[in-house]
C-alpha cells in the first residue's frame, strides 16, 4: 500500500489578499467520492495560461475544519492501531503553511488538531475494548516526545537547560533506528496526556521569523505506544505523529545568523528527505537516509503499517514556487509503498516485565516509529515461528488509491462549501469538464485542457515532475536545465561513504557544516552543480570566513554562469534558418568514444580554467594551509597530496571497424550512415539526447520521442552487450558519442533519431 497523501490549503492570513490566490482544489474525473476534491491546480509560474494539476488521495480547501481532517483521514487509523499496525502521520510543508496548526491546533475544542483528537480516539476505543471484553483485555498508553533540532535529537520531557549538546544518539538494530535514552511516560487518561504534551511543547524550539510568528525550528516526533494485553499476550503498536519544520527561503525570511543556522539544518534535512523520496521512486540502490537524523527516524518507505502525509499549502502567490516544490515532493511520496505488516504479539513469561514505568537512561532503547517487539518477548507461539517476510498482509480498504466501495471519507460536509469559497475568489469556476483531469498533468490553457491520448499517466507525471524541477532549479540559480550525468565511480562512492561515517562520529557543530560540504561534493561529482552550490550555501553559516569555501562557491557560480551563457548561445545557433546542413562525419570516424576521451573533447578551455582543483577528491591539498577551518581535522577531511591520486582507469576505445565487436552490434553499426554531427560540433539537442542515452536509465530513455519501453531496453541492452564483450578490460564503460552512432544501434535507425531530435525544444 502506498503512502496516503492528503493536501490541505490553509485559509488566507490577515495580510494576504484574495486576488493573490493561486492554489485551488478541484475534482478529478476518477474521483469517486461525492463531490469531494482530490486535485490541486496551480499555474505554471513561467506561463500563467498553463496549469499544473496534482492529484492526491484527498484535498481539503480553505474552509476545511480540524474535525474534517481528523474524521476523514486519521480516525479510521485508530482501528488499525488496535489491530497491531503502526501508524505514522506527518505534516509537511513550507514554513507558515499550517503544519503545527493541523497537528497540534489551538486550545478550544473545535481548534484541537490531529494529535489531541487522535489520543481522544485512542482512549475512547480503549475504554470500549475493556468494557466489551469485560475486563479481560486492558490497554495501556504511553508517550515519548522528542525534537530533532539542528540535526540533534532532544527529549522534549527535558528542559533545554538539561540537554547535553550532542543530544541523544541514534542506534540501528536489525535495520531499525532507535533513539537511545528517551523518556517514556505512561498516560492513563486524555487529561494526563494533554498535561504532559503541553509541558513538553514548552520545551520545543520555536522562534519568530518574518514568515511565521511562532515558527517551529525543529521536527517534533510524538510516539504513542498502545499496548493491549489479553491474558498472556500483549500486542504493542505505535502511532507516530510528526510535525516537520517547514522549509524556508532565506531570501524571504531575512533570518539572522542563529535562525540561519537552524534554517540551514531544516532545509538540509528536508532536502535529504526529498532526495530519499526521489531515490525510492527511481528505485535506486542507495537511499541517502543516513544523511540526516530526520530521514533516519522517519525511514519513509522502510517502515511498516500505515503512513499518512498531510501536505500543508499556503494559497497565495508569494509561496508559488515553494508550493510547486512541495507538490512535486508529495507527488513522489504518494508512490512510496509501505509494507502492511502488523506487529507481532508478545507473550509474558514467568517473570512479567513492566514496560510502562516512567523510564529514562541510556540503557533504554526504543524505536520511535516501530516498537522493539523483542524487548519483552519471552515465549512465542509456535505459529509465530513460521512467520517470515511473507507475513500475511491485511487489506486496507480505507486507503486504497483506486475506487472504493464506500464513498471517500472526504470532507463531505465542506466539499461544497469549499467549492463555493473557491468560486468566490474567481478561480474555481472551472470551465474545464472535470473529465479532463487525470492524475497530474499540465494543460496548455485551462479552457483547452485535454487528455493527451496515448501518453500514460505515469509518463505525464514524470514530465510534470521534470518540468517543475526545471522551474525550481532555474529559481535557485536561473539555470535553465539540469543535465544528467553518468554515475559516480565506485572509488568516489566509497570515499563519500567513508566521509559520511566520519561525520557521523563527530558530534560537534563542525560536523553539521561538514555534512553540508559532503553533500555539496556528492552533488558535484554527480554533476549537479546547482544543488552543490545550494549545499555550499548551507555550509556557509558554519564557516563564515572560510576563503576556500567562498572560492568554491565562486567557481561554481561562474561555471553555472558560463554554462548558462553557452546554452543561450547554442540555443541561438540552433535557431539558425533551416536548410543549413549539418556537417557530415567521415565514414571511419570513431563515434562510440570512451568516457574519458569524450569528456576531454567536450570540455572547453573556459571550463577547465574554472575547474575546482579539489573537485575529484574530498581531501584538500597541502597547498591551502591557511584555510583549515573546515578541513584539517583527523576526523573530517584528510589532507592528501594531489600526486597521490589514483591513476584514472584506462578505457578501451571502440571503433566502427573493431573486428571483435559483437555480431549483432556490428551488424547494426554498419547499417547506415545517416546525417550526423561530429562530437566537437554537437548541438544542445544532440548533447541532450546523448546524455540521456548514456545514463542507461530506462525511465529517462523511454521518454524520448519514438522510443518507448521496448526500444529503450534494446538500446540499453545493446550498450551492455558491448560492455560485456569487453568485460576483461579494466574499464569497459562506453558512451555513445554521436547521433550517427546512435542511429546504427540495434532497433534505433535514423527515423527514431530524427523523432527524438524533433521533440526536443531548445
Ligand atoms: N487551517 C487553518 N485555519 C486557521 N489558521 C491557520 C490554519 N492553518 C494555519 N493557520 C495559521 O497560519 C499561521 C501559520 O501556521 P503554523 O504555525 O501552523 O505553520 P507551520 O507550517 O507549522 O509553520 P512553521 O513551519 O514555521 O512552524 C498560524 O498563525 C496559524 O494559526
């Protein structure tokens, strides 16, 4: 089952104007609820005539009440909690969009948020269960509550004065993450819970920022442990309610130094979360959970049970790009699968162990999102022995993404009022037949919105995600597009992981900054200069006077500027009047080039001049002795002579007339000699196509016009075949170096290449 994603648009705040509303809720054609809304529409900031639509499990408009959210989204999970499933509910959104309001809410009954209502539901169900079982079953509720502030975990039952600077450590056991030494308090009644919760919230880090007078400066994680004992059997499940801190654009917050450091930490952890979600959705082998404590704890996609994400949105234009970024994130999150596995029951042995005493201290290990079921397990039923990974999965009709038998537990009471409210601001009067909305798509004009025949829902989602990413990247640095690059070498990856480990062991503020630097480097090696620069910017508050860091940032900024200018120039060139023939390559030209050789050819002098001397490794040279504020520690970056760099692996050069070539490949490579451009004269279009082909990433290649899944597989297979042919070589990596070469690959042909070219707009 996937993560359930529900979006909530908060009402306008005092200073916000109706005419600035850009976010609206609407209904999609495959929405089976009675008049409920499930889609967010927002204009493309680059072209207001075009709208992006994002479909979620449900959407709550500005009029939705706290009760609507709870009754429709959270109340149904209480039942599952009592059946032994863990439940995770987290609020995500930009600062000031209403996360804390949704999770905690206000003091009055109607304003109470998801958390107090959830507890109320838990106690109500407990009483009913105890009553119905005539005292055979008993339920105990206990809570722990902590915050992740500046990537450190602090127990919210302890006052800030009592905190130790490094905070509580995390430990991993059996693939699960635990906070060590966390206080757990039993709460016998709702009143008791509320008293403890309010007390603990006083310890939470909040501050006034320009965007929110009571901005949460930390991620708050509340864990409610429900233990149901029937005879000798105890079943423990955990409800985790997480109020994430909001991402902040510091150009808007005008934060001072302290807030900036907090903000950098918040942004970093959310950035890592986004990277995790992206990696999961792309089925990458490495999910960067370990790069922040929040992602380690949240373990999105690794946890079991039910997961609900409440996406909080501000309706107005000033949040436009941030809202798009949140929507893109949520769109990926909704595809993450969560295993529907209930917790095992535990059986008391002869010496019963109390679990609900108020405990603390480093010997207690608890897992915030999933209970450590083994802690009091003394005997297990024989049946449990047979339990394995194929444990029976329960069906959750409540959270099916598709049509449900019953109407969506949406906000029926408010659905129509939401619509009316939206009408009143002049944007909901939606002239488009709702049938035209699919899961997520852009429509050229709201009036002409249409479903593109033959394009799958998934493809459209990917296209919109990509488009939104481009817009966001351009916002970051006015960079028009992001070019995929081939993967990171094993050696670099190994070094990155080594650094990660070192940073993990360091528990001082420098480690925070070092983490940003590490992430910047990770981005840099992947060729993601925009993100690398962003990470350096996040590292800056930690090393404010570090010249080397400033120089690195300057180099990156310059590189991006040059790249941008080159792109603009090439775009202009590509728009030359038609009829100008592209130069032909001589028949014997070497098209498939080794990585090293091709990159040498491609790099212009200007780029080389701007090359960061430390780009290839994470050790700074001895030539920078005066600049040691972030790199000279044993535990962090180690110095290394440039000359000690390992020699680059040799790469075999393949030629068209290579006699050893696989017969299939050989046959196809000799088929035709189409019009092509030489490597040195590649247009942006050619470069774009080749860079996609050379990723060997099926999901990207199949998006090229005229390719599709089957052809993409053939292309990748063909490249792999060539590599396998030469697996005895030290490095057999290969790149397709020209469109001519591409056209000669099995199953491609000149027509396909022309198709690919025609669909790319430069
Ligand atoms: N649904 C709502 N109804 C009424 N007021 C709301 C609603 N949502 C948010 N607000 C108001 O908007 C302001 C910001 O909300 P809140 O503090 O919950 O944002 P946040 O996302 O938690 O921000 P941060 O990430 O900075 O902590 C508050 O004044 C809050 O009362």
